[in-house]
């Protein structure tokens, strides 16, 4: 099959299909706490994809992870339920599910590094201005994660920055 040649770069295509990207540097996982990984400002966003990539192996007494949206005005909301991440190796990924209240989806549940299964299409969760946090439940959790977020601004001035 012949390759289709276009003047569109991979970044341009990704931007058109998935929206803007915010990505932080590797962050040590919090210990029985929530750390802010993104700040949403000046309007609502539609999340098309939110995922974490393990950059240092995860250890500890059964750490479980989830993402939490905390609006500037209002109450914090769990964006998903937890996924046990004990022993997740470098290269494993976790992705926010489409439905709020569903478990964080991860390679940890399949035992395969470098792939996320069970997720199709856009995430579709809408987040108000405030923060998106990453919560890990074990007081002795160790390891590091790179968080990436793709989003479409629903309000003209809406922006996201990685913390």
C-alpha cells in the first residue's frame, strides 16, 4: 500500500483531532495525598485524553491512584475511581475513563507495559476552572509519573498549564 504524502505534520494532525496538549515533567507520586498536575483557567475544557506514564517504577504498600478535579468555586470531584498501581514498571500507562465513576484504566490491569486497553475515543469529561490532581492512597508510595492532557477549550479564553 502506498504512503499518502501530505504537508500536514503529525503535531498538526494531533492538534486538530485531539486539541491542545499540556504535559508536565516527571513528578514523584504523592504519598497518601493529592498533588496538582494541571491548572485550568479562564473557562471550561473538554478533556479528550488524560493519561499518566510511569517514568520510575511504582512501589509501596498497595498504592491506588485516581484523578480529581477541584473547581475554583465548588466541590472537588473524583474523575474516576482508583486503580491499584503497585509494581507498575517504567512505560506503563493509565488513562482517564470516559465515564465519571469508572475506574482509572491502565496497563496494570492487563499486565502489559506500554499499552492501555479498554479505552476508545475521547474521554469526554468537562472540567471547570480550577485544578486537576493526581491522588495516590499509600503513605509509603514511591515512583514517578509524567502526566499528559489533551483538551478542547469550551470557552474562548480557557487554558491549561502543567504544574
